[in-house]
C-alpha cells in the first residue's frame, strides 16, 4: 500500500539473514530503493507471477507461512522457528492475502492485538514474523 514498506522489509530481511521476493512490477525497484538504507546489495528474488513462484517453492519443499487473520492461525508466540527454507507470505494491508494464494499456505500465523485495530502496517507485521522465524525473539 505504501511503497516505503518494501524497503523496510528489505532491511528486515537483511537483519535476519533472509531474502525478499518481489513481483516484477514497474514501481517495485523505486519502492525498494525508497526505504533501503543498506550500504551493500541485498538479496532480492524477482518472482514473476507470484502464485506460480509460490507453488514452485512448495514443490521444492519450502514451508509456506501466511500472515493472516484466520480461524486456524497460530499465535505469533507459538510459531516454530524456521529449520529449513521458509517463505513468509504477506498480503495487502487492507485486503490481506488473496484467496487464490491461501491454498498454497502450509500454515497461518496471526499477531495478537489488544487495541481496537485489526491489522498492523505490513512492514511491521512482516518484521515481527521474520524475527520469530529466524529464532531471534
């Protein structure tokens, strides 16, 4: 929703030793540059069609974790750290993960909230989940 979120997520990926996968949309390179303060090149995978890329990752044995509000979601505190290739899927801040991508998830994690809001900024939510997957919190 806000282009700076991609640069923020890129910095978080770098901080936890992960890569960022992004679609080849014309606005993505500028969005990555806007929030990126890293002094050296970061690990970015250009996904092409996101659903095809995600299905391919699952076929290769990756664990696919969606960050979404769902009945069967595990709380962030209960999310198991990654022990192998893991893909964290983040949806749009307003609409969430597209329905066609939900079938490609192995598990769903939600971030408990006690205030009146129902969602966090996507870069904040993604950062929390990445740190948990990395075993750093």
